[in-house]
C-alpha cells in the first residue's frame, strides 16, 4: 500500500501518525502488519525537509500528506480540489490501532461495509467512491494469491473471479508463495486517475441496490 492508504486513517483521523518512528519496545503503526508494505515515506520526508528550510515549524506533516495526495491525483490526470490546511500532527502511534481498524485484503465488499465503513459513519456509496482510490498503484501478489491458487482451502481458484482475468493474474503471480511481485490494480491504467477501475470490479458490487449508480 502507499501512503494514500493511511490518509483515510479509519482510526484516528488524518494526523500523519503513520510517519512517526516507533520507540524501542513499543510497536507503532509503521510496524503494524497491515502497514508493512507501505512505501513513499522518503517522498514526504523530502517535502518536509524543503518546507522546514523555507519556513521552520509551520507546515504539519498531516497537511503535507493531504496536499501531496491531491497533487498526485492532479499529476495522474485526475481532478483538482482545494485542500484546507491547518491539521495538527498526531503524537501517538500504536500498532494495534492499525491492526484493528484497517480492513484486510480478503474482506468482501459487504463485510467491509458493515464492519468498517458504516460504524465510521460512511455508507455504501462512500465505500464505492473510496475504493476508486485503487485506480492508482499496485498490489503485492500475496494480498490475493489465495484466490488464484487455493481459495478457502479448496486448492482451486475463487470461482467468482473473472475467467479471463484469472490466467492473466496467474501469469504475473506464478506461485502462491510470491511475496515480492507487484501487479497493477487497475490493469492498463494504474498510473492514471480515471474511472476504469470500476469496469474491473465485481459485477455483483455494481448491480447491488446499495451501490448502483443513481
Ligand atoms: C476497503 C478498504 C480497503 C482495502 C481492503 C484495501 C486493500 C488494499 C490492498 C490489499 C492493497 C495492496 C497492498 C500491497 O500489496 O502492497 C491496496 C493498495 C492501495 N490502496 Fe487500498 N484498500 C482499501 C481502501 C483504500 C482506500 C479507501 C484508498 C484510497 C482512497 C486506497 C488506496 C490504495 C492505493 C493507492 C493502493 C496502491 C498502493 C501502491 O501502489 O503502493 N485503498 N489496498
């Protein structure tokens, strides 16, 4: 996952606490299992360094994350929006907060909705819109290889996977134990912020009365 993922920060708001380094003996968000694949910390550090040179102690890391996320969307041909600033950086970072509040990759859309989104005051439409964040970026094969090779212990692929997409994914993720290969989450357009991700999402999600386009 990139730095975009914790921006949603389902736990404590967008306070940049993911950037804090852990104190010895106290596991923090950065070291939490769902965050171990996060990349992009160096980018934020470089922006912070320049800003500290220009105006020390003024721009928070939480504002930098929000501004960088917007700029990435613009640079990848997505829309522009004004980002209000003035966020304060969090000072607390606890591994368990990430573990308990970030949905794991194997969750289905319905369980995500009821277990994570609705309790946070977000509805089905919010979930669909936010998942559109996957128009950018890549995923490790290990996040979904069980669905290609051994779905729920059957040693067979997930029967709900698109029959044309399955061989393409198996071609990239050649073994169930591959932990390093990255695949595009929005095939053919993973560096463009567009709506084509929705063309690849499961038909069941698109036709559901809760998530259908109104
Ligand atoms: C239902 C909640 C979500 C689940 C289960 C989920 C799951 C995942 C998984 C499994 C990956 C691949 C991680 C890896 O292998 O490194 C990923 C990556 C990513 N996610 Fe999510 N995600 C969720 C919500 C979101 C939201 C709300 C956004 C943005 C608004 C988002 C944006 C991204 C991006 C941009 C990447 C690509 C990261 C990269 O290329 O480094 N995700 N997500």
